[in-house]
C-alpha cells in the first residue's frame, strides 16, 4: 500500500477522480496499546466496526488477542488471518449451521445468547455425532440495559430483561464450563456512568440467580471524538467499570471483558472526496450515504472536515452534502463547516471514519470503487495522542 505524509500530499500526487481512504496504522496501534495497558481486563475487538484484514492483524500485533465476531463470515475471516486468536461469537441470535461450523471447524467456544431457545440451539449444534454434548462451552447471557447515555441506542433488539435473566442464567449454568453476563450500553456512550447503571442490573440478575459467574463482559460503547461530542477520558470509564466489577457477587477469579469497536478503529481512517458541483450551501461530492458516509446520512453523524486546497482563505460556512448516486436519500445534512469559497474540483478530507465507514460501503449505482493509501500524520482528533489532558480537579472519577 502506498504511503504519503498527509492528505494534501495524496491530492497533489494523485489528483484522484474517486474517493480515497487514508489509513493511519500508527493511530490504531496506539489505541490497541492503550486498551491493553489501561483496561483492567481483556479487550475483544468488535470486528463489525471495521473488518479490514490489515487492521485486524495490526491490532493483534499490538496486543489484542480476543475478537468479538458477530457472523460466521467474521469467524472465518479472523480465523484465516489469526490462527491463535480467541474468537467469541457474540451475536445473540445465530443460525444452527453457523454455530456448528464455528465450534467444530474454527475452535469457537464462547457464545452469547438472550433466550432459552438460543441456548437449546447452541447445545444441539455443539453436540457431537455420537450424541455427546459439549463440555467446554463458555456462555454469556446478554442483558437488556439502557442506552440513555449513548448517542446511538442498542437497547431494543437484543437482551433479556431482569425478570427473565435469573432463570436463563440458572439454565445456562447446567451447560456452561464458563458462565457470564454481557450487555451493550449503546454506541458512543458519553459518560462512564452508563456502565454503572448496566452493572447494577448485572448485579441484580446474578444475585437473584445465585449462580457462579466466571466472566462479566461490559460490551462496547466506548466513545471517540467528533464535533460536538467530547467524551471524558477513557481512564474514567475504566476506573468506574473496575470499581463496580469488584463489588459484584461473582467468582473470586472472574474475568472482566470489554468489546471496543469504535474506540479502537475510529482514528484509523479518514476519507478524501472531491466536490463535483456546488449549489448554494450544498456540495455534491463523490462519496455518500451508500458509501463510507452512511452514518452521516442515516444517523446525522457530524464528522470533522477540512478543505485541502491551500488557496481557500475565506471564512467558514456551513454546508450540506449530496453523494454521487441518483438517489435523493444520498444526502448528508451536516452541517459541515468549510471555507465559503469552496467550489467544484476542490478536495475535502472527512475524518474519524475508521469505524463504520469503509465497513458500510456498497456498490450501489456503480459508485463503490475506493482506493486505500497509508498516511503518516495524526488523525483529525484523538483520545490517545496526549492532547486531551484535563486538570485532576475536573475528573469525574475520584482519584482516591
């Protein structure tokens, strides 16, 4: 993969007609090392956030040994790349064939579930041909928790409530070598107290079930930095999680897990696009809602932007974007602040697209082609470069 100092040098060298993804391996490596050093347990990379083979191998090289896989395709991908990685099938609703292949062909032993029906499916799919049930299953019961502190809710689709969880934990204990609980507070949790509330629900479920719990998985939700979304330091999240974990009624040697996706890969990539037309305060660009900018269109995510032309000197103005397809839905309201003299032919860098950017791209209307290059500069925002230092007195977590 070609390497350049920064986005401007890419534009000068290539004058690209199509969007270009800029990857920053050093940023993802730094994020992985941060989680390995600071999170008080195991970090499972949520592969759905960005299934790039280069990224998966990069995270492994920087200490991420466990991977949250949510489909048999992700199981196959990570196993092909990393023969020794620990794969955890964390989708609570799986096809029997996917469970069977994951268990017998790829060595997967960890499965999440949120119903008795899914437990029966897992038990049946992992039973050997001679009728011997699996004795080495690691089963995590997913709890439904609130997403009120997160920018994107994940509270509706999966998870059993507190009236169902105790019985399901007791049932799973009969089949599990390891038993655990897991949950997801929603994407981009903007306060560590999201995990306090969720762990309190886990405590109530465990206490009522009166079972031995071997692992507590606090899921994802760890934030990154975007315009208008400045989260507290991740150390605050880790401190509160560890404190709550230590107070749970669990086995003395129970493990603490988390499943960062966005937090590990958001800083990995940005995108260079070209303005094809300007119409007032609307810019027609060559990527959009059917490409890497899905979130900008469908959940109104505000990504950082910067114009890459040196001669654009006028004050900033708010713009909306239209993508390249023939679909009116290919629209990103923004606002995106760019120089008011920007025009057709100019290039824009859109930052923090390593999570759910390239992973969401389609080939709709024939506009899927995107080249990737490596750049050596810093991402447009970072939780890990040392630039976001707050006074101790401003911390939301007691330093005692």
